[in-house]
C-alpha cells in the first residue's frame, strides 16, 4: 500500500467521479483507475461500486475513508516536522484570509518573502465559513479573519487586533466630517452592500436586524476593491471594518453610533496540531506591521 494510492482513493471518494478526481490530481483517468484497482486488490475488497449510474463507496470504502485521511494527515505532519527540525524554512505556507483582511496582509507578505525566499506563500481568499472548513480539512495552515459569533471546538481563535464595523464614505461625501453616525443618517443615500456571504454583511445584519431592507441598496459585491472604488468615486456609502481602509486614500471610516459593533481580527488555528515554523514566523511579522502593531495582542511569543 502506498500513500499515493490512499491519496487517489480519498480524492475519488470525495468527488465520486473518476474523471473529476483525475483532473484535480493532475493525472490521467486510466492511471487513477489502475492505482485504485491495485489498492482494492491488495486489500482484498471493493472500495467503490461502479455502474452505469455512477460511482458509490462500498461499506468497506466508507470505513477506509476516515482512516486514509488520518494516515495522509499524519504523513504530512511527519514531513513538515522533520523539515522544521532540519532548521530549514522551505516549502509552502497556505494562508486563508477573508476579503477584508487583504489590505492588512500585504505589508507582512512583502517582509516575509524578503526574509524567507525559500517559502512559497499560497494565499486563499474566501468567506469566513469556507476558510474555517479549509482549516479543519488542513488545506490551509492558518486563517486570518474576524472572530465568528459561534465557536468551533476544533479551532483556536487568537485575537490579533480590535476593530469595528464602520460606515465608509469618500472624503468629499457630505457625511465625511462626522465623528459618528446613526443608521438613520444613511437612509437618504445609495448603498453599496457587502455580499450576503461576507463577514461584514453578516455582522451588519446581526448588529442591525431588519435594517438592510430599509436601505437604498443599489450594488452588492463580495469584492472589497469593487466596493471601495465605487464609494471613492461616487456619493454611495458602504459598511465594512475600519481595517479595510488601511492604505486606501480618499476614504473615511466613521464609527456607527450604536453599542457592540466590535469585530475582533483573529488568527485561527487547529487545536492540538503542529504549527509550522513558517506559520509562526509569518504571524510574528504580521504582528509587527504598522497595520496591526498598535492594537496587537500578545498571544504569540
């Protein structure tokens, strides 16, 4: 039995489609089928039920799947720890970030790649829910996003900085000079709303239930740069975290005149899982950036 065969089996079990699994593994379908057959022959059981309607896991396949996943995870952890023990920072660091964290991240990315050119950064931008699922599947090494309102027993959330949901307007907007603003003050203006799957939108609807329907929403987007460009060049307003404006000129973040609109920027990691040295170094650099350091929390030594 080879790790490669277990990897092929797991991917096929996840997709239940030999063609799709082969594409995602960057191998031919015949190679995939042959290796899965070899694994079945070695184990002496059928792992998949194949017929004209498609592919299904057999009972033996269902039992093998969690064992195969754990085996592949353990093998990956073994490789990572041995590499770190050799005092070498190399390989790939997979970082998950939510849409609003991109501006905060850039300074750390530049500094890390300058210090550790042997490490390739793979930065994945998704919604908070998607990122935390990727973390639990160990497809990312850590996640940078705001703290979820519902805790997950598998995940540790370390507060990196404090932030708040704000009204974002251009510097030429009639509201730009306000020190704080009520939701009622927004009603006359057109609104660019973060998309429903974004954390800013979910936070807004949690803090202000039933308010979205009262606003003049003319655009919705999950792309922060689109939202900010529209707000910068029009009299539209939006609702995002204040941190989103880091190094974005021409825009103003105005606190909302309401209690409990805090958003805590966090580093999320899996509990009881080895943390790569590259991950620790990246987070150390991130904490030292101008975007974070004034409000950083000292969880990482």
